[in-house]
C-alpha cells in the first residue's frame, strides 16, 4: 500500500469536515432568516439545532471514510435528537399552538379575555406566548399551548360577530386586483354578514416573496361562523387564482431573412 493510499482517507475526512462546517454555517443562517419573525429565543435555538444536526451528519460521513464503524455514532445521534426534542417540547408546543390560535381561537389583539384565573386585555400575541394587561395594570404572559387546552372566554362586546382570517399571497398575485375581486365576491354574502360593518382587508407585512394580510368580516348569526369561514376561504382561493398574472407565452421563433428568401425562392427541377 502506497503512501497516497494511506493518506487518501485522511484527505477525504478533512474535506468532509470542512464542507460540513460550511454547511452547518449556511444552515444556521438559512433557519435564522426563515424564523426572523419569531421570538429571538426560539430562532436562536432553531439555528443551533440546525447547525448541530448538520455537524452530526457530516461527522458520521467523515468517520465512515476512515473505515470506522459508525453504528455507535448513529445511535448517539439518534439519542441526541430525541433528547433535543424532549428539551424543546414546550417551546415547540407553544410555537405550533400560535398558528392554530391565529385561525381557530376567537380572540385577537385588543380583545378582553378570561382564561383560568387570569383576565385582561390582549396586547401582544407572539410566537411563544400571549400577553395580557390586567385591570390593575399588571402584565400576564400565558404560553400559547395553554389556549389549546383551556377554555377561553372573550368578554369583548360583539366578539362573536368578528371572524378574522389570516391570508398569505405570493408575489405573482396583483394585490389591487385581488382585493377588488375579493370584495366583489364577498358582496354576494351580504345577507349573511352584518351590513353595518363591511369586510376589511389589511396588510400585516410585505416582502419580495409574499404579502401577509388579514381579512376581517362581521357575522350576522353566530351559528354560521364555521360554514361561512369555509365559504370565505373558498372565495379567497378563487380570487387569488383570478388575480395571478397571465403566464408568459413562449414566443414563436421568426425565420431569418436569409431563410425566408431561401424558402420563397422557386425550386428548380433537375435536368
């Protein structure tokens, strides 16, 4: 066995380690950008988890290049993953509950609610908790997962009438066209809505890739909340499809002048 054959696995090992370090850094940056709107603690934890996961996978591949049995290391990686999930169980539960409460919980910022022994006005709903201000000017932070397990009482006047639907549309949708078409479509539901309060579409945030909006409508009868939400979601989907820009057509190639002259020239029969 030559010296090159002995050093080749070591060189592969060093190369994989270098690529792994770069990939871990890129994964951390990508996860940080994807979770830029989340709580800083959650975003930082997700970035560390992504970097560690990429590093562990790269380490397994690098060790295999040295001819070492990686079964034990894979087992350690599996145990580590389970341990991380258990350690972050509460944070992940609160983070996931945030998106369920956006759609299914009948309260929003500005509403007065009561949950367990706490009551107050909602002043913030972030990725991990909902913050209330009590009548005696105290701040109460309640984990979002609690709202998925406990009964929430909305004491705001006419809270049952309001239906808030979060929307997200891509950059290919013309926003003015979408809004005009959607309002015209919702006008056909006026018999099921409170005529004193027309539907309102507000922009929460806007990026190059997408626009986050909130559609607020006022119901006429509380028993129609769920079927009306389904009908409105259907009309929103149809309005998005109609507001998407036309697909670019593939241009038909035009023949060059030389080819046109050649094609128009009379063919000569062979003598």
